[in-house]
C-alpha cells in the first residue's frame, strides 16, 4: 500500500467526490491520510508544501505551479457557479470603493473575481467563508463575497445581491468559471499522478452511479444540514468538468492565468501545468 496525504474541503461537492476513494469503495492500492479544511487553509498549506494531493483555488495554484501540477479530474469549474457579492443594504459600484468587504481568503478564486470586477475596492477583510453572511448581517462589514452553500441561503436572510462575480467573468470572457481543482506534487512519479487522476474520476463516477452511498460522509461535514441545500450544492459544483476538465475547462483556467500574467502578478506559466492523462 502506498501512503499519501490528501486534503480537500468539507463542502458537499468535495466529500461527494472523494467518498468512494477514501473509503475504498473503488479498488486501489493507496492509503490516504486525509485532511479536511477550508479551501483557504488548504491554499496556505500548499504554500508550505504540506500535502501531496490537495484541493486548491485556481488563483492560489497560479503561484504554485512549480510545486504542484493540476489534475484533470475533481475540479469545481463551470457556468453559474461563481461567488456572489452581497450586502445588507444596496450598494453602488462607487460606494464599494470605500466599503469594508469580507472575503473568504486572499488566495481564493473568489477574491480574484472580486478584484477582476472591482479593482478599486481594496478595503478587504479575510474571514472564514461560513462567517461572512453573519458579518454582513451584523454590520461588521458593508459587503461580503460568499461561496459554497451560502449562495443558496443569503436571500432568505434579507441580504442583497450586489453582483454575481462569476457571471461578470462569463460575460467578460465567454468562458466557464475556474474555481478550484485537485493538485498533486510535481515531484511525485508520473505513474502515481496518473493513478490518482484516474481514481478521482472513478470515485466521482461511483458517487454519481450510487447517489445514496456518500450521503453519510457528506452529512458528517456539511455546514448546511438542509438536505435540499446539500443536493443543490452537489448538483451545481459536480459536473462534467469535475470528471474531466477537457479543452473547454483548460481554456478557462488558461484565461485566468493570462489575466494574472497581464497584471504582472505571475511571471510565467509552468510547462504542462495540467496533467494530460484522461
């Protein structure tokens, strides 16, 4: 048995994706030391090279391509899946310049998309994604960038949508929104990289074909316990791009990298940034 460290978020899409893999519902010869953490914590660990395989925001990964290669399976990428900028009271674009805005982390793709839409809105406060709704409701922040399950619950709490940051990206580029993917250390043998990519694909397909199977694991870790919300989350974030990025998904990621290159935030793109094996 080969032993590898593996990190992913406790969100329903990730636990849905990895349930069959980590619980040996599909056949393989690996033992995984799993670490479940908020995506920004996973991003921070990646900067320290902590985990062999990890969920990463594509934004964070842009700065880590020398150390991590992206796998073609397991990604959160698509249309209509982007983060939302919300507020307690309606805000205009000019008001956002002076607004205190909660973000779910510097290295998240949510922050990248916020900057892409509102570059002059710089008064940002980093906090755990699950705390942002309440921070806005309680007036601790003027606005907040919400991700994950919160996109399904903010309206019923009386919060206003300022902008769908993902739609702004789609309108700008005509491409899917690249949120996050599964990255693997570049220095691992290619055989292991290819194995892991194929196993993640098989794990997703197992959960799709046996939808009751991952429910216990998902419920153990979900922030939002409403089964309908959990299912909406999975339906939104687990899609064909999760099974295989394909050329359309790779183009969307490449466009994000190009934006960061044009802004001189990264200096180059690593050769073969995404593993080609599926």
